[in-house]
C-alpha cells in the first residue's frame, strides 16, 4: 500500500461524489474509502455500489467505513473500523482473510499493536492537524510513525487535515499512505490535487501506489 488514500465526504449528491472521485482516481489516488456517517441505508447502498463499479474500472480498492454487512453484501475490497466500531478481531472473523481490514489507532501506539495482533491489514494514525471535515483532538505526535515502522510490520496511513505541504514530514518519517478528504474533494482541480499527493511518494521512493 502506497500513495494517496481518499476518503469520501458526507455528500448526498451521488453524481457529484462519483465525478470528483473519478477525477481523483485519474490523478492517481491509490485507494478509496466510502464514508458517509449520516446517509440512510438506501443512499449508502446506492453510493457504495456506484463507487465500487467506479473503483473496479480503475482497478483500485474500495474500502467501506464501519458497515461490515454492506462490505460483504457488495463484495467490496475491505472495511475500515474506528475506536467505537466493532473490534478488528470481530471484523476479521466476519470478512475472512481475503479482505483488507484497516484500523484507526488515533495517537495510540498500543492500539496499533493490538490491531496488528488482531489481523489488521493497515493501521491509521491521526489527527495530526485540524480538519475541515472531522472533529477530533489534534494530539497525534508525528514520531508515532517512526515508532510504528520500527515495531509493527503493517502499512501506516496518516489522516487529519492533510495538505500536500503538511504531509511532507509524515511521508518522510515513513507514512505509507496519506488520507485526504477536503484537500481533494473540495479542491478546484481534484485531479491536480490528487496528483500533488501522489508526487510526494514518487519523489521519495520512485513509486506512487501499490
């Protein structure tokens, strides 16, 4: 796993959601997470189905945030769980060994170790910076990336107010993916915005995504 990890905003306008997501994929986004906490079940189903079809065309994984049954019903590529969702072990047991399982670890290295032992595919840290979309304490220390890389053999994702500029030190510290919402979805040119994030990895290691 390497590169830009886009997370969808809470948009009810499915056409707009698909259009901007496609622009980001054209810019090189490596992975899409569908996250819409306020959608009803019918809208969530429609949007997830449409995003999965789009991701299949671009041969990129689609991760469903939180809703394990939706992930299984659609045969999406994986699931992401947070601290208040089902445990990583429970989710892994439900989805089996073939799905991606991501875990939010916030600024807690112990949570990351627990997620690894429970069968996570990647660990996500943040928030590092204030976000225009998500509300959380901005208390994650940047050196958590270096510590995680030294002791946990999983890809690490950084999230929380990410811009191309402020992601630089985190990528330099070893972050494998940068997760972005507003910096891509609210950009005047989402394709260029995505490409800018991808460039952080091509400059560092010579490859943009998995």
